C-alpha cells in the first residue's frame, strides 16, 4: 500500500517590514498601502506554497525586532 505524505505545515517566512509601504511592480507601477506587512521567503517554492494555501507563518526579521524593543 502506497501512502502520500501531506504537508499541513504552513510555509514560514520572515517579517521584514510593516506599516505604510510603497510597492513597485512592473504591471502596476508604484502602489501605496497604509496597513501592510512584507513577508519574505527563503525560496520561490515556499512563496508559491504560501500563495496556494492562502496562509503562512512568519518570524520577526532584525528590523522588526529592533522596532519592537525601542
């Protein structure tokens, strides 16, 4: 009997920044977001999994840690 291993664990990223942010994309140009978070991933595969699952977990990046402890 063959079993398939299912990964229920959410992809894990790093919270790089939060607050009012401007995003620059090729299609839309510059777009401002008043309440936003930037979460980065170690690989494109992890990013794709997060997008597909519509969820992820994250840890605080260095800049966020410093901001929390100000």
